[in-house]
C-alpha cells in the first residue's frame, strides 16, 4: 500500500504500525476524520470508511445502530440457511432448494428497503407465505416470533390423552417450548409422552 492510495472513502496517509498480529495504518476519511485502521480490512474491501458510512446507512432507513444490526442479521441469517452447508438450518432450506431472490441475495440495502417499507421492526422476523417457495418480495411478510412458531406447527396434529390439538396449542397448554417440541417431531419422535416431555430427553433416558 502506497501513501495516497484511495480505498472507497479512505486515503492512506502512511504511518503503518503492527499491533499484535495485525498491521494498522493512518487513513483520512472523506468526512475529514483521520483514524488508524487495520490495513488488511481496508485493502480487502471490508472497511470502506472511518465509520461514518455505517451511520449514514442507519439514517437512510431511519434506524438506530442496534436496529440496523438486527435487520442486517435477518438478511445474513436468511442467506446462511439457504447457502451455507455448515448451517444447522441448511437441511430445511438450502438442501430443499430454498433460495434468496437475485434482488436480495447480494444486496442488503435492497432487502432493507423492502423490510422497512413493509413494516419491519426489531420484534419481527421474516416468514415465507408459501413454504415451497424461496425468499422474494411476493412471498415474504414480517411476523412475531410467536406467530412464526405457530405457523411451523399449526398443521401438525397430535392425539394426547384423548384430545387432538396442533403442536403449538399443546405447547401453550402444557407450558412447553414450541421450537424444542417441533424439533423433536422433526427428528421422528411421535410418542406424545416423549414429544411433550418438559425436560431434557437425556434425563428421561437415564431413568429408563
């Protein structure tokens, strides 16, 4: 890196200094601020400004920094479960052909604009209307976590003690965790006494 080199909003001023395992240099941002920043982050394109760009983007959508990060995580996790084979949710998404539309896949700001325009707030999560289709504007809404959990379990009926209810209803009646119970069902557990066991199944096995 040569003094005077430009990287997005940053101009390298020199004065490189190694701190622990990384090399830092002094940069001047277009906003006028001078700051010591990791050189590999700038040259690799991960760091584009002194931090002002991040705040401008927050303001663009009328979000504070915490809301911006939460919305970014919604987008990042959506992509992860569709494309990262190491994700613990990949089996239910990417492995089944669920994808993210071209408009959103590599453009967080296009996704963020849709989310804000459609009522997203930090208490809501993204849900697909048609579970056979992927993430795209025509197939996505934002709902509460409770609604999402109920949607996943609303079509699965279980006969327990002579009564038939969906898993979400049973969990509400019995005070159980929806996600944990649904996960057990996905793993093939059909015996209601085990499916609705309130504790860790390892404890149940030890007593068996």
